[in-house]
C-alpha cells in the first residue's frame, strides 16, 4: 500500500509540473529572461542579491516549510490518514503551487514589493493598507505557533537544541566560505555537509536540558538578531544546508517506505468530527484548513515569495523551479509524514498515557501531546522506519528527523520576523515626512523586529500549540485566498490573461469561502474555551482573529469590485 501511494504521488507531481505548471509559466506569466529581475536591477548586497537557483530553492523551501508540513498532517491523523492525504494532494495541485508561483512572479514584476503592496496597486489603495494590517497579525501568529512548537520539542528532546545550535554555527561558517573566502562551491558544500553530520553526532552526546519558557526567551533574542542580519550571513547558507537535509530526508524516507512496505495500520478514516482543535469536536470540512496548512497550501508562502525570494531570483525562468517546485516538494514531504505515522504511529502510541485504540479519534490528540507533540510522533515514526529499512539506530534517525523539522521551523521563525520587520515598516510609512523622527525610530530594524517578536513569543508561553496552531493556520489560509485574489487581479489587469485567469480566480474564491467558514467556527467554539482557560491569551487571539475576519470581508469586497470594473477588458 505504501509503495502504491508513494509512486502515485510522485507521478502526480511530475505530470502536474511538466504540464500544468509549464502552461501557467508560458501562457499566463510569459516568463522572459531578457527582463532583469529586481535582484539584478537593484542588487544592494543586503536584501536584493542574485542567487544560485539551487541555493535560492533551499532558502525558499526551508522558509515556507518550517514545521508546517509535519505538524498539520500529524494533527490531522485524528480524522484518519486518507482525508488529510487527499487535502494535501488536491490543495497542493490546484491552489498551493499556483499561489506560490504567481506570488513570486507578481513581486518580481513589481520590483520585489510585497503582495499587500501589489494589492494596493492592482485592486485599491485601501486594500493594500488593510492587507498589510492583516499580514502583520498573521505573522505574529506564525511566530507564536512555530516558537511554541520549537520550545516543546526542545524540552522533550534535549538532543535537538544542541544539534540545532551547532547546525546554525555550521551555516555561518559555510557563509564565510562561500561569500568571504569564495572557496569552490562544491568543496564548500562538502564541508557544510560534514559539519551537518558532526552537529547530529554532538547533539546526541551533548543534550541541553532547559524549560520550554527559557527556550522561548532564547528564541526571542535569536529571531531579532537573525531578522536584522544580511541574508548571506545566515539565511542563505543555512537554507542551502537545509536543502541537503531535506533531500537526504526525502530520499531516505521514500526509499525506506518502498523497502519496508509496511502496512498502513492507522485507520484510513475515523470520524467526521474528531477532537482536533483545542479538544473541541472538529468537522473535517470546513476545519481541515485550520489544521493542515503548509503541506497543502499556505498564505505565508506568498510573503516569503514576495518578501525575500523575489529579491534573490536571478532569472524569470527560474521562478517555476523555485516557487512551483518547492510547493510540490513540500507536498511530498507531507505525504511521507502521513505514511510514516500511519505505518508506525499506532505502535508508538500504545501504552502512552491517555491513548485508547478503541477510541482512536477521541484520544489521539492527547496521546500525541504526551509523546512530544506532532514533531515527536513524526520523528519517532521516521526513526523506526529507517531502522527497519537500513538497520540504522532509531534514536539517531529520530534526532536526524527532529533536526530536519526544527531547522525548517527555525528558518520560518526568523524569516517571519524579517517579514514582520518589513511589514511593520510599511505600516508606519504614513508617518514619513510629517513625523520623520518617529518614523525612523519605529521602522529601524531592531524596533520593527522586536515588537512583533515580543507579542508572538508571549502568546507561545506555556506551549499551547493546540489552540495557537489553528489560529495561525486559519489566518494563514485566509491570507492565501487574499494573495491568490491579488494574483488573479494582476493576471487579469496587467497580464491580460482573459479566460485563462479562471485557473486562479476559481480556486481563490472557493478557498475564501471554506476558510472564512472555518474561522467563524473557530471564533464561536474553541476561542470561548481558551477564554475560560487564559483570559489574556483568549482576548488577544480572539481580537486578532476577529479583526482579520472583518478585514477579510473588506478585502473580498474590494476584490469583487475591482474584477467587475475590469471585466470587459479581462473577458471574464
């Protein structure tokens, strides 16, 4: 069964990339290498830097993936393995990959500006400002969700933070070799990979035991520093190493699943309304986008694509490989997560406090929390899989899997804070000219990155990812629908795509309806429960989600008006 699923998913992605993706590139975007990209035209050596497409792919993938394609699918197992897998494949193919590629290329055609800025140009000026406010809230929730996940993992698996710290040091050394010493690219890569292996060895033998809240304090300092460094000091070299980490993990996992051919022991389907979100009975539709984010589709990807990746793309023809290809790679990663847990997760949960096999749907979420969270059950399942396939120690491979996930999560975390810095600076831009001193203070890299980081880390205190994750994910998927609507407006108004634009418009509207319904459910059922447990967090989360919902309806209204106004030219 695992062999059939792996082969089918791989073939599905290859065919879609070769035909559907190439069609969008040639017939809608019309990529042209004679047009200089912002990285080439501006090239300021800090944010705008022409980058090797494989290095950029590594950065882009590591930034968009984070812990998303692991955490979401792992939590969604409460519904069974089949519903989550279907959402990953269909969402990835017809929404996620299109969204990511068009967000990247729209930004490239607009001097590397962000998707909210582009919305202000192609839809309406107030749309751009409302979108920016929406994005800032979404980014704060990303910081909260990912820092909560990382801190819990660090506390439960003390080998992982040691490995992660040495991995970051290795990335800085690799950056020096590549950009300062200018050592041969292949030789630098080999040295980087050896340092990565040494990091795993040191992590296994030098564990660090700290409380999760202490780790949150350390993460707070880390993301402020990382968000203000030039991209080629830490971000690019680390994400290039992440690419190799990803490649090794995917290849080993894929081969192991084929070799072992383990049956999928977890139920294909358990219940329509399993207690997934905060212990509340959660109907698969419309709640699934609140749980599975990055593995299927993610609005955060549009912020990465238009925030950092568009400023590093050397040629327009490389956009499909980076934007479209990275989303499919993420979908394949989510598939490996689903299959690994389906094959070995049930055995790992037996005997865990709170787990009852006879009531799988009702007790799965509690048992996963007690085994180290979503990352814990994936890394342990992956470790057992590789031990059975290759005879490698399950403990060592679990550390490898944890490093894999945490490295991506750390990348997402500090990239998010960098994007928060950009977004906060855009929000205070109206102060420029009239209140120059105040504007310079608020938009300075340190202040603009500290304020969002502080609020996000506060929400993460206590490690309550079960409530924070759906809030982040819901905001994330609403962001995807709005970004896709912005891309649709760009496709119709600037690219004059005509009826071809329906490939963008229809998924955007369907996603908007689904996620809006899910967030209305979230704010009326799980949020009151959070209020009863922690009134401050409940109010913060509830108010942010409510404001985002209001802005969401305003943005949709502006989008409909813009498309109607342009309907004659667009041939809709």
